[in-house]
C-alpha cells in the first residue's frame, strides 16, 4: 500500500513519481506508541511535525479537573499541525487512541521539500485548510446538531477520510475508538452516546460490531445527518472506486 500521506495528498493533486518519492523519503516510520499515550503535551516545545502512518490519534485539551475535549481525530495520512514550528510551545496535546506508527519530520525537511517541490507545498497547504474546515464542521456539530446528527455526521466524515486513503472495505471500515472517546469528541455523556448509537442501529443506518463500523446505505445516513462532504474539498470523489 502507498504511503498514506501520499495517498491523501493525491486526493487534491496528482503527484509525479519524483514528488511521491520525496514525500515517502521524509515520511518514514520513526516512532511507535501504544494506545493512550501522549505524542506531545500542552506546553511542550514542538520539535517535529508528526504524521500518522498507522492507527488513530487525537488532538485534545484537558481541564485541571480532568475533563477532556477531543478537538480532532487523526487518521493515517494526517499531519498533526504541519506549520507548528511558528509556535514556541504547544497550546494543546496530541495523544494516541490506538497503537500508532508516526513519522517525525523536521522543520528543515519540511522547508526543503516545499522549496524544491512547489506543488507539494500547495498540497500541504490544502491539507492544513481542510483540517481547519473539519474543525469548523465539528464546531457546528457541537453547537447546533442533534445527537443523532452529530454521530452520523462524524461517521460519514471518518468513513470518507478513511476511504480516501484506501482504508475501507466496501461499506465497512475499522472503528477502534470507545464510546468514551466519542463522548469527549461530541460533547455528550457516555450514556447519551450509547443511547444514540442504539437509535442509529435501530434505524438500520449503522452496524457497529467490535472494532468495525458498517454503513449499509451511505446516502441514507448522509441525509439523516445533514452531511455535505464539500468541506473535505476532495478533487476526486472518495466513494468512487473507479478513481483509485
């Protein structure tokens, strides 16, 4: 399988062989972490750009009393703050949700890559802007969407993001995170998450067994969740297997 970063960026622009090789060279596995470990903590000096190659991670903020808000979910191919070097210290934490494999890319490597390959630099800007667009949609979910819409919207988004890097199988994908994680991301209690999942299952919109999510009818879940994939800004439709 192609490097997930390369595969993700190719949803924006077709890369040349040279551009792919340059990305693959700097995005090699350098760090492995288990589940529930911090990649970098709030207040730390950011030394690398972290790229998720395998597993799921998240961006989060934690209050002094222990309450946690998951702000973003990172999937294979995602860069965690590609321009983090402009900051003197982190204002949030990055943590793993599952076991992960990361590539740690230095500031020098990022700058040299962008200078040598302007199209790759443009693709990295696209990646950052899409991350901001996802953040806006999450804010709308927290402020306006009903619980069933929030979860359904998240399922649609994560399925398309996984599909874009080749990590779905027909109507199914891995879904290894807990109901507590979903609650921290969606601003709902675990009890509310459990009840909402039952509603989505009863309506035949999802099947969630073990670590696998199945969406039998994506269009139906999309309509129920008021999901418009335009904010993901894919130049190619990730639901169309003919475009892989």
